[in-house]
């Protein structure tokens, strides 16, 4: 029995599957290698920048009035007199063993510091992102839907305020008006100082830990403290999302298929939800993913004004005293977050639009 | 081309109205939602909330206490053998020691400890604990030891020089030749706090004498104990079960890290803080005017200085160094730039009180400075300073003054971890920074501003005179003589003579002495805040 010429030209299904799997594996391998190389480059660059920044943690440890003997002893203890390559290879060796070192600022293991500060940033970041989604999608879609109308003007006004006003200033004004003047918002910090250390939970996320502990007074207090910084960050990040959504959606509204749909009698809402949004979902996902990543790296200025013990503030405080190991660990986490979200954005795009995969 | 509207039908218009109402309602709800959760904010009657910048605290072990912020905390949890008087900062009074005596040769100090003194654990405070605590400071070499090293003690001889003769008698052999007063002052410092050996020693790891363990805990005999310390977040102090001398009215003291002065002021306004440290002049004025706070002022044990590196050829000339002092209009800068947060200081003797105000400065002379710079053909200079208030503003003012005198100064702002290593390595031309003497004894000032026995690279890099590369044998001799004088009046006269010569020759020109301004809620009374002593034990809220 002979096969037809058409079917003979096609590869056997089993071979095709294996080849696709191998190609996929190769792509994943290359991607993983790329990620490792990117993280190594990040570590190396951070290390060199800190080394040449001439920040001396020994000085910070013993103080400006310390004797030469105490100062030199601190330098030796921290290994600061070793050459750059030796310090870096020693650091990588410890990192490979999972040892991030001990913070010079908190005197605690850096791994636990990072866990604690990232939990604070994560909690704030997720709530801010939820707010940013509401603000950004709501205003962006509204502005594109009613171009030139008041929703568009509101969107442009919000974008102007949210994107061009420094968050530091917004945070100060927010505290001055909503906290000190009107009493509608909580003051700085993650919780009222009277709850300090009362609820220590497994996750470090106060809302979750207080709920698990059944401490609803502390839960309410934690939510109250989250509200204002989350609002400020949501406004800032939401402005970016709104601008992108407006641009993406407005561009689609000018295309022929929208005109066709309209001629067919479809309502504007239906056109937006059924035709326009599916067409912008790929770039929109990239915008949202990167927004979330930006919120999770820690907002230094907002965290400083609100005394929020998050990752951004931990990194800055460690940097100011020249705590190389803590800065490296925090930078590594920021790098991992960005790269992970980039990979996720790519995967999501591939899933939503198979043309991207090739 | 006509713009096509997508809202053509009446139905669509109706849906727009509905949409708009929903959006407005949503917006209003999201704005007011936090207020639904709002709780009243007032501090409880038995808890004291202090807000300040805690970023200088990197350990709460007395042997590593290198900042005043750390010492303020330690003073609530530990006690020292002696302490400065509340009313007279120069008077030393016994605390854990009930008495002390100095032998006729002035070489031995013997302290008799109180029998009633107890640690937080309930155990008695013994001379053994006191000796071990002082030896520990010297042996750990965590920077705080400089207070005792300056008095001639060292890690090598600590066991021989500091001994417990019995349960209640401690003897210190004074290694140097100076009079006992500087050592008595040193024993008032929180660095020399007595820690409970039986609690701390078992926690030692890798020969650290319990340093890592004690960084965030306390083992003292003070009225409070450290319950929690989270760097750059909070320090929580709890009243100890039964203090041997008194029972504080406050059950807890919560010291919260708030980096922004403006936010600290807002917390005072909202009643979320009882005491706020280091506020801006505008905030203090506002709080005081509106009756929301009272302001307590005291002169800090600290001074800002302009230092020139004499190893730089242009700055080796004493006339140029003098001109660098003459170009700074301290009166105007204190008024316009520092806005009452500092007093002019042209002396190595710190002022003790804000009033009366210092006499008008007579050193500022722009014409003389210009002439000196022209004569010496001084080129542009680079000045290093700290990237924190008020140094950047101060540097700009000095820069502007120099420009009027024909001198170009480029300012480079650095964080402490960058600036001080460069001063230690003498890699700078000019530096604008601050120094904080550990206690009011003038010998502390001459130790750093005058004494530089070894000007080589191996010399004492903690001394400002060494950092400036400056040695003046006559002044050093006078400073050593003053240090040996037992009579206080004669000693002070000698220091005044040193001060006159110092002002004419020094490359380290003191410029200002800052004033601490502490805002406190009107109902908060009973705290003691002086440059060398802080006590919150008697705080009450009326």
C-alpha cells in the first residue's frame, strides 16, 4: 500500500511532536541561561558600583570618633581590605551556599530582613495595584470610549497629576490633609505603634496574619494604615495605566473593523468589550505586568514618607551605610522580580496571541 | 472629515448617564472609604510615644553605642556608676556607686557600690559586673571604647587596671597622668553602663562577649528594658517589674523612627506622638503658636567645623587658614541659614547655655580674607560635606562667602560612610562636618582638636588635628599640662589660654554649636533632656 504524495510530504506526527518539544526545550534552556546571565551581570555591576562608590561600612559600624585600631579591626572583619575580585568571588561563594550574610543595620540575617521587608512591600504593592487597575482601566477605557468628553478630560487631568506630581509630594500632602487635618486616614507606619509586635504571623502580610490570628482590631488598623499609601501609589501607577489604555484603545477605535461593526449596528459598549479589548489585550498585559513589577520593587520615597518598612526603604537605608551584602541581596530580589515578570509577560502574550511565540 | 460619534442613540445616551453616576459614586466611595475605618488617635495615659530619626542606631549594646540616639535609649535601660547632675551638667554625682574616693597620688579611683541596686532580673549589681562591663567595652573595640582609650585605658591592660576588690568595691587604676575629672566624666557616659554579666556572658558566641545578643536586648538595672528593637522602625521599652529605686508612671515607651521632620510634626498635631525630636523651625513655630506643643531647647554637645588639610600646599600657610575662618560670616549664617537652630561658636570650649547669646563675631573679615587669598594665590578648592541637613545649606553659604572673597569652592556632598573614610585617609582639601564630644570636659575637645602626638600615617586617625595633618607642640604641651591640673579654676584658665592660641593657628575652625529643639505635648511633663543626660523615668501625663 502506497501513501499519497500529499501525506508522504508531511512529517510523522510523533516526529513533529518530538521536534517541537526539543525546540521548546532549547528555547527554555536558552531563556534560563539568559536569565542567569542577566542576574550575574546585575550582581557584578552592583558590586562594582558599590565598590567604586567608596562607601565604607566599617566607618558606620564604629563611628567617626573610633580609634584607628577599632576602625581597622572593623575593616578586617568585613573583609574590606581584600581586592575587588576576591571580595566578589567570596560573596558569590556564600551566595551559592544560600548565605546572604548578616545586615549591618539590623544585625539580623539578611534573608529574614528581605523576607520581612518584601512582605510589607508586597502587601502595599498588591493593594496599590488593585487600586491602579480600577483607576487606570476605568479612566483609560472611559477616556477612549468618550474621547473629548468629560471622562477624557478627567483622565487627562488624573494622568497629569498622577504621573507628573512627585509621589513624595503627594504623600506629604495626603498626610497633611487626610491624616493631620481631616483625620480620615491613618498616620505613618504599617500599624499603630501600640500593636507593635502583638501579631507576628507566618506570612509577614499583616492583613493575612491578623485575620488568621482573629485579631480584627489589628486587621482594621492595618487596613486603615494601608489605605493612604496605597491610594497614592494607585494614583501614580493608575495614571500610567490609564494613559496607555487610552492610547491603545483610541487607536483601535480608528480602525476599519470598528467602523464595520458600527455600520452593522453594534452598540459602542459591545464593540469595546467584544472587539476592541481582545485586540489590545496583548500590549495591555505587558503594561499591567510591568506596572505590578514596578510596585513590587518598593517605592522608596513613598515608603520613606510613610515610614513603611518595605524593600525600597531597606535597600536605601542599607546603601547609605554601605552595607554591600544587604544591597546586593535586595538588588537581586528586584532583578528576580523584573525578570520573572518579563518572562510571565512574554508567556502571557504567547498564550493570548500564538503569533508572538514564533 | 467629520468626527464620528459613537454615542448616537438615545439608549446609548441613557447608558452614559448611568455610567457617569456609577463612576461618580465609585469615586466618592473610594475617597471616603478610609474614613469609615478611622479610629481616634491619642496616645494612652500610661504610654509615651516619641518620634525621631533612629537611623543612627545600629546596635543597642552599650559597648557599641556610638550615637546619641543610642545612648538616649540606653540611659533608660541601664545605669552608670556616676552621672551628670540634672541641674548642673558639669557636676558629677553618684548613681550605682554611693560614693567614690581618689587616692592622694591621684592615680587610683575607688568606687563603693550601693547594696540596694538591682538588675531587672532581681540580682544585685556587683563590682564584678561593673568591672566586667568596662573591660568588655575595651576588649570588644566597637568604637565606643574611644571614651576610655582617651583616658589611657586599653584592651591589653583592662584586667589589671579595672578590678573588683570585693562585691561592692571597684578600683580603677588611672593609666595616664591627667587629673581624675575626665575619667569621672567618662564614667557618666552610657557607654560605661553596667550590664549583668550572669545574663550576657552565657550568650557569647565566637568570643563576642554577648555582643550580637545584646545588640537588640538589655541586661541592665534601669527602670525600663528593651522589649523590641527593629532598626529604622521602632524601639519598644517596657517598664521593669520592680525597679530598685522607683516605679515610672509610663508602662511603655515607644520610640518610633520617622525620617521626615514634616511627618513628625504632623504626628504631633494629630496627637499620635507625645514627644518629637528635631523638627524644622517652621513646624516648631506652628505647633507652639497653635498650642499643640511646647518646645524644650538645649545646646547640643556638638559643633560644626570647617577643616582644611594642611598637607595640601595651598592650605599649609597659616595665613590662608586664618583667611578661611575670616571668610565665614557666622552671625548671618546662624540667623539666615540655620534659623536659630545653632549658635555661632569660635572656640574649642563649648557653650553650656543658650542664654546669654554669644557676643558678636569679630573674626569675619571679608576684605582681609580676600587679601590673604590673593597674596597666597589660592586656586579653586574642593569642600566635602555631608548630604544631610543642614550641611548642604551651610556649605552653600560658605561657598557664597568664599566667592565674595575671591575664592572658588566646589562642594561635594557625601554620606557619612563616604565622607569620614576620606577624612581618615586625609584625601580631601576642605571639609565641613560635625564632631560630638562624649562629655563636657574641655580635655575631650583638646584631645581631638589639639593633641596629635604622631602625625605619621600610623597616628591617631580619630583626632581632628591628625586628620588636618596639624601638629602644634606648644599647644599640645599646654593641653597636657591643663589635663594634669587638679584645681578646676586653674585648669579652666589654662584652657582659655589654649583657646586663644588655638583660634589663631588651627586648621579646624569651629563655626556653630547646634541647638536641640524638642516638641512635647503640653500634658507631658517630667522628662529630662540635656546634652549629656536623658531621663524619661519621671514622665507623667497630666
